[in-house]
């Protein structure tokens, strides 16, 4: 792709949408965001996908810093990175709020 011809914000938004464009990742985010503490092993049981598949989805969510993982013994526990969550929300709000209503 020719990502270099687009500005940083356009590339950043495209990457966010790319990561969020998978229903399993949305389900994982919804599940984690409803918990009052970090989630360790519950994700596989809750989502119903194999552990390696869940791990790959978690890796993608971590790639945009949307979730954080903390190691507790042999487990990695995950939670929403609220700072990144707010930044992404703000970026999307700016994008949608500056869009002109120009229906045909």
C-alpha cells in the first residue's frame, strides 16, 4: 500500500479501523470493558474461540495499545487502556464531528 502518501492521522485511523474490523476483537473489547478488574483466563471461555486465536486477537488489540496486559505468574491479565481508549474516541469524534452534511 502507499501509506506514505497519506498523513499520520489518516494512517492512524485506518490502522484503528483495521484492528477493530473483526467481530471477535469487538467481542473481546466488550467483555473486557464490562469487567471491574483485569481479565486473565476467562476470555477463551467467554468468547468461545481457541486459545491461540484469542491470543492473536489480543496481540492485535495490544498493537494499537487499546489493551494492557500484566503478567501474574504464568498468566497475562488484560484490561482496557483507558488513556488510549479516550484518545481513539477523541480522534473518531473529531473525524465525525467535522464531517459536513452534504447529502445528495
